[in-house]
């Protein structure tokens, strides 16, 4: 048995988790599977982009000097010398002063041209085109290296690849991408009262909810959950399950039990196989959380109620997954809202209150912490800092969305 | 060739897409694979939850009437008659008036008890326990059906299952879940100038970016992208690819080309195989978008620039995927911000301006629409409604996050 260590602050707990959770390995995936993955290397442009002076309008490629003082009422006549078409065989002719060439959006600007007059400002008379608008050098074109210059940094290691990033990777020729492996997170449910969801519980039993909360959370944050069988109250069983999970997982979440006895068993087993680094966090709900390490694997012991499980996942498992996957960029979804009621809190602990958003208002849900229905109804959490005695109604708060 | 139809409004376009995109089929997945999927059936509680009167604290189960006027200075002595343990074999004794029993968090309330006095308010003298706090009936317990009553609706068809939903499904015994099939979305790139990302483009060529933007967007919104080879400027080729895509996909996105000629080819082929329902939307960027239907499959022809591709995805492909997957619940990520500069717009079209968020400020990015770098830098879109001539600097705006 390990002693109950001093309560550590949430920030200490997060720092501890980051310290024991170094990024795991790298693998290569095709571009079509890179969405949502965490970039392992910096990405640079392999070429200038777009790579040629490119029209961004349908119109006529011109020498801008020829359009000086051109206007709708006094258009400038230009001699049409050809028609650019799309692609590498786009008939890349040259124009001389006084000449112009039709160019589609995306076409290669011909030599001698430095701008494009949009189609709607031109009158096409066949061999002659009347340009009815003055253009500046560079107008309606993108320069060969205007988007990215060859060798320029485009994306940075640690970014979680979003939709736009995938587009940029295509543009710079990154068809196979070095990404962080998805962390495999073992989920070990403990509690003599637990039965799997497909069993009908007898009085005193409860279905295992927390394993599935943890598993879905791990999926949401880019990890791979690995589910283990329910461990009842036998420390030897827990030891056996943890030992096999160590071979298969990058980190382990132990869920439950709801009683102090169960948690003491968990802390004891973590201590005997490895090290308990924290037992008790100044966090509500979630105070009896355990942080430890067994071999290479960080381990979090999460207390039993689903509501505290969700808070511990949001506050501590999120940085665990982020750190293991070497991710530096996750932006939390937040929303400002006005609190409809006072939220009391105790000094000396960081408190997370579930709220429901109704328009711009955040309604605190003070249901008993064992209830799922208030958890499902809630949209996110309002944090009351450790030094604070609560937040008054009508205050503006940041709601961290689930 | 189909004629250029009248410009339709964005809301008409969305309604049209919803009309031609009925929900696709249902499949069953285990609970561990249900996260992020769309529920196909309503879910009801199969049992009362928690199913028994359950303590939510470690403490002593009592008859609340016995604690009347109990206080720290005048505790009430109660005779300890046993110890509840966790689970179905939890020694479900009964207590009589004047008696109490130790109960852990999650334990079954013994017969005769109607409340729990928390451990910290009790003094344990062995056979006698001094209860130092008055409790009301029901205090520190959850009633057998307080969370959910058997038969009660728990989740509704059409919800996209989030982490908390997965927990509730476990609680109500839903170990296999009826979910909507993931819509398979064909992605057909067109444009004689396109080369795949793994090729180095020659002058005039560009790498195909839009296919990968579309594919990642489809993944983000719960669909399965199916990529087709680049179709150059031959209508017969496009016809062949679309015909085979029809067999394999629930809907088709045709990307590019950036020039009007390409779009006319696309519209022509959609018209010859099926029907063009809209060609031109009062949307900027994205005006030349085509909406059509071939056989069962809705088809969106998306114009060429990556920036307009992203807007058309956000505005039109999002409802396409939502409608095909029968999803009613998607909440868009939005953030209020203060605009740092005037955003001009033309009346008569709904305009989407890319913005970068810096703290509470939204900085419009007015870069040329062909550039990827401003797209990557942006955090989301500000919408300027069709009847509006722009939004002034310092206005509060809703930013729809990418």
C-alpha cells in the first residue's frame, strides 16, 4: 500500500503527466489517411507554388503599361495574338507591347504580359480587343512563388492535420506523410459491482459505463482504445491485467472503483508494479485520482462516477493523449456565455461545473454527481480556479465544450 | 449542354440538396465502434437506472427520522448492525429505527434506511456510531429510477454519438447499436492542368489539391471518400468515371475546373447522364457551383480554387453529408469575435470571408482567392448575408470555425 500523498494542484498534475508521457513513434501514411493525424516532421514546399505566373481570372493577358488611362469610356485597343489554354501544353506564346492574349483562370501568363484584364471589362472585336479598364502590374495574377517559395516552411511538426492542411500537403507533393503513431491506451475497469453492458445487472450491480466513456474519449482525441476485462476486487487479478496491458499499450487508464477501498487496491498495485506519483488532486470532481507510472507506461487511476470520469478525462487524459502523440496544436472548443446562477466552490481546489448552454446563457447543472442524465444534458464545463470561492450569476464565463 | 440556369440563393441550394439526399441505410456496430456515428433508432432505457437505491457517499445508512436535530455538538447515537459491501453480494441487510450500517459509495441502501450520513460527520465508536448531522429523506442517495426509468427515451435517432452518449448507451445495455451507414462520397477531379501530388508539375500544371480537401472534409463529417482518377478535358472520360462512381457511391463531388469551359463540360455531362438542377449560386466564392442528380446520386460540381472549394464544402457539402447520414444534431463550432476591418460585399450574393482569430478579434484575410497560404492561416468564415452591403469594422460577428 502506498500512502495517500499530498494533494497536488491541477497544473502540477498536468505537468507531471506531460513529463512522464513523451511522444511515441512515427509511421508513414498516404495523404488520403493523414487527416486528423499529428505531423511528425516539418513540411517544406518542394517547389515554388503555383510555379508559374498564373491568371486568377478569365480575361486577357496584357502588358499593364498598355492599359494606362484605359477606361470604360476610353478603352484601349490591343491586338489579339492568341489564346492560352489550360495545362502544360497551354500554348505559352509571348506578347509584345500593344498585344494581348485570351487567358482562362489558371492559365500560364504569356511572356511579355504582367497583368490580366477581366473579361467583363473587355470588348472582343475579333482581331482587336478593347480593354476598358486600367490594370496595375501583377493585377489578377499570382506570381510563380507568391503562394509558397521552394524550401519555405509550410506546416510544423506537432500540428494535428485539419482539412486545409491536407490540401497544402497535396500542393507541396507530400503524398506519404510522417505522422505520430496513434497512442494505444489500455482501459482497465475495476469494481466488484461492475457488469458488462450486455448483462442485466442485479441489485447492487451496475453496468460498466466508464470504460466506454474512456474508450470514446480516446478515439475522439486520436488514440486507439484497448479494452480489458472487468477486474473485481482481487489485487492479483489487477496485477495480471496491468502486466499484460503494459506489453500492448502506451498508457493505461484504470477506471473505478467508486469506493475508497477499491482506490486503495489500485494505488497499491500501481505502487507494487511501478510508482505512484500522485494520489489526490485538488480537483472537483476527481479528487481521488491517481497518477503513476509502470515501466514505460503512464497510468491514471480515475475515480468511479461517470461525471468525475469525464472531468478527469477532459483535464488529465487530454494532455496525456496530446503529449504521447507529440501534438502541440489542439485548440479547445470554447464558448463565452453568461452564467445564470451562482456557482459556489471551495477554495483550495479547482472545480469543474457542468453547464447546459441555452443561447448565450450557461445554466449550471447541479445534479448529483452519480447521474448520467445531467452529464448527457450538459454541453461543457465551467472552471472555477483553485483560489476562487465561486462565480456569481451574470458573470461572463468561458465554457469548455465537451 | 445545359443552359446556365438562374442564380439560386444559398438557402434554396441547401434545401435542394436536402431534398435530393435522403438518409441512406442502417447497419449495426458494437458499442466500441459507435463513437461519432449517427444513431438510426431511438434508444430507451431497458431497466431502471441505477436500479436500486444507491449511496453516493461513503458513510452510514440511516433512517433519516433518527437524525432529527442531530448536530456536531449534539450527535445522535445509533447502533451499528453491519457493513454493506459493493455489488450484488453486498450483504443487503435491513436496519431498524435507531440502527445504522456502514455503506460505501455505490452500495445498495439497506431496507429501513432512507438516507446516508457522510463518514466525516460520524464518530465511529465500534458498536455505536455518533451521527453528527441531520439528514433529510433521500439525502446522499440516488433513487432506483432517479437517473432513468425503464422505457424512458434516452437518445434520439439522428444524433451523432458523442463521448457521453456512448456512456449512456453502455448504461442502458445497448451493446450493439443501429447506426446510419457512412455515406460513400465519390470525388472526381477534372481539369487538363491537374497532376497528382506525387508528380512534379511542369509550368501550366498544378497539383490536384481539391480532391484531398474534399476527401478530408468528407472524413471530418463522417463519410467515406472514394477517390477517382483525374479526368482531363474529354466529356466521354468524365461520363465513364461518373458512370462507374454511381455504382460505388452515395453522392459525387466533381472538383474543378477553374475555367468556365471546364464547368460547362461538367454541366453538360451531368445533364446528359441525369439532371442539372442548379448552375450558379448567389454565393461568393463559389458562384459557378453546379447541383445535379444522376440516378440516385446527388452531384455537386465545385469550382476550382481551393478557397471556393472550402466554402462550397462548408456551405453545401456539409448539409449533403448531414442529410445522407440522417443526422439532425450537428452543432457548428462558432465563436463570437470583433471584426478588425470593414468587409465590403456585393448585395445579391451571400459572401464568405476567411478570417484569422487573434484573441477576440477576427482579422479578415483578403488574399487572392487562389492562394493556399491565406486558407491555411484562416480559422474560419464570416458570413455576409445576401441583402447586406458589408460589415463594418468593430462589429461583433459569428465566426464559423473551419
